[in-house]
DNA sequence: TACTTCCGTCTCATTATGTGAGATGCAAGT
DNA sequence: ACTTGCATCTCACATAATGAGACGGAAGTA
C-alpha cells in the first residue's frame, strides 16, 4: 500500500511519531524502527521537540510531546461542536427557544456552541461565556453524574440539593427557574462521550412566561432526544 | 524569538496545526493564518490528511485529525508509566511485595506498570495482563469513585458491595483476600489526574500468609503515599 | 443569464532544503 | 587503558519542496 503523502519530510516525521506511540525510545531505537538514517532521525526528532510534538524523558529518550494533548483536546472540542451545530438549530426550531451546549471547566461551565432564537424575548448566551456551576439546569446535569465526592463538593453553596440531582439522574434531564438569572427558565440533558461518561450538557433557555414553571415537562423529552443524537454522532465518528 | 527548528517543512506543518487549533479552517484561511503560499499549504495539509493528523469536515474544511487523539492518549500513558516506575520500585522495596499500576478498560483492568518482588513466594502480574473489574482491590479503587450509575452497574456480579466501596472512599484504600486468586491478598489506592479524577490504581499483592488477613492495616498508608506521589508528579508535569 | 471573483487543485522550472557518509566527542562496558 | 556504541555535528550534493501561473468550478453580482 502506498504510504507516501507526497511530502517526504512529513512522511518521515509521521513515522517517528508512529514509533514513539509504543513508548519512550532512544535515537538508536528510532533509527531501527523507522529505517531512516541516524542524522535524519536526529534532525527530525529535534525539530519535533522544538514544536513540543515530541519531548525528552529524564533518560534522554524521546517521548510523545504535550502539544499533542493540547491539539487532541482541540480536536475533541471540534468534533463536539461539529456534531452539536445542526442539532442545536433543530432544537431551537422545535422549541422556539435559544439552545446551547455547556462543558465543565473547574468551578465554571462554558458555552461552546449555541443557536439563538432570532426574534422577540430571548435568552442570549454567547459562545465562550463562563457561567457558574452553582446554579442553572446545565450545572445540575454536569454535576449529577460526577463521583460521590466531586458531587458533594459541587453542592457547596449550590442552588440545588442532592435530592434534586437524584431526580435529574432518574428523569435524565434537569430544569431550573430563575437560578442563574431572575425570569429565566431552562432545561438541560447530558451529552455522553464514547465511554458513556457525561462530557457536556445540552440546554434550552428563555423567559419563565413562555417556558412555564414546569419547563421540563414541556421540553424535557426533545432536549433528551437531541442530547442522545449528539452522543450517538460522537460515538459513530470516534474512529 | 527564533521559531525555526532547522527543518522548514516541519516548521510549516506545525504552523498549519497551530492554525487548526482554532477550529475548522478553509484553505484560504490557512493561507492567511500561516503566511505560506497557497500551493504549499495545500500540499502540506493534504500530506497531514494522509497521515490522519488533519481531517476534513463535511464542508471540506480542514480540522485537526483523529490520529492526534490516539497519539495524545499514548502520551498520557507514557507520563503515567514514567511517573510510576521509580515509585513502584520504592513501594516494592518498602513492603517486600510485588507492586503494580492498573487502569480501567471497559469491563477489565489492565496492568500498565509493575515492579516484581525478585525472590521467593510472589504474585506475578506481567504488564499487559487484563484482569476482571469484578474482583480485587484495584477493581474496588477503580470503581469507588465512579458516578452513581456506573458504580451500580460495576457492582453487578462483583465480589464486593456498596458498603465496601463506601469504606474504600472513607479510608482512601481497598484491600482484598483471595478475590482474584485463592491465597493472594492485595491493597490498592487511587492515582488521580490533574483534574482530581481517579485515572489508575496503585497496588501491592502477595500471599495472605505474609500480608495477613488485614493487609490494608499493614500497608494501606504506604500504598496511599506512593499513589499520592504519582498523582502529584502528573500534576506538576502536566504543563 | 452573463460575467466576475474567489477558491481549490495541479504543473513544472527552479533552487533551497534535507540528506547521509563520515567525523567527533563522550559515556558505558570490558 | 582500551574498545564499543551512541548522540551530535558538518558539509558536498542530489533531490525534494517551492511557488508563479494556469485551470476548472462554485459562488456572487449586475
């Protein structure tokens, strides 16, 4: 099978990275594993070190670099956003409310994708907005499936209780009324990664007047459906 | 600051990957972002696609590729093994028993590092060995800090109970007697990643005759100390 | 509808870059 | 003390990468 991309240096650099996938590797081992000449491997490996795509361990062996973890994290975020985009639009149109995807980031949650209701009274949360993990239906969802200790820690000073989170796990969705902002209601459901772990929350939000005091009863099912479709898309495109 | 590694093609490829970190990008946008000429960017990007370091989305835009996720996963494993190596030897020497690090892999746990007691009666678990998540102190540790549903699912047909796992969380270590194999006792403690989540278990194992029927009382403290040191090493070298 | 603009892709003459044989220095092994 | 093996470096040279320009097609505009 033709393994040549048309750019020889990139082919060789990829061979070096492939060899490092097995673990820390000396220069001599890299030469053997790649079939390239020693000065070539040395020069390419040092260039990859320069860009942090490769590192060096305490024994001076080459290892895969931390930049790969950074790029992989960005790649994962790309996939979530790509999968969510059209489905958030669908959710917005089906419910008539603005919709968002949140991810946890320490003590905050961050909006990584959104589809705004274009007209009238609406809740606007721009991409990049950081909100509290202590209030709101998305915070409940991002917390409900944490391990026991992280769950208890997350409940400190929160606007919701263990009983509320137990209900979230049972129903598969969370709702909130005026927790983040007076007059705003929201419904959220979990997005799960290929391993089944909750990695994000899909939400709709808008005025209590329209969503009523039981927004979950109105929209819980559709929010869950959309969250499940995003999860499925991530599962299918993982390989 | 000098940003040239000495291999121009790798410098340019790294610039392309840097540009893609911001999200899906057209060829024209890549040309603008990198300052390279159009055919050069096109050729390099296609070469990176060939090696799956870059992909294409449904709109034909370039995105970071799935190979980066694979390499990043291997990089993370490298760091755990590097951090654990000397500390497992220390643990082995301090306790006189074989020591291991396990990670969860679906319904199994895998030994990713070990330090064997060199002489006499000993428990041997070669790196790569897959063991059950239904028995053994390492399985208890890998399960104790899961979210409620995954914890309950993991308890199906397990040799331990919710009460035992609550004790694991309280004491910070788990012990088992003859769960995986008659006559073998073990003690395990959690290794936490930079986010605080349990990512692995450190264990010692050996004959019940030597470890007694209360191996945790004998060795729980030292196993916890070593696990904490591995966790700290991962935290410090994460950036 | 016709025309213009912009983008992605390809070609190929040119040249700058990457290659690797061989040298050097040093650490480890005998 | 000597030998071996490894990482690092040099530099003459061959080749791979470059980018101006061409081409085709899609999108935008009048």
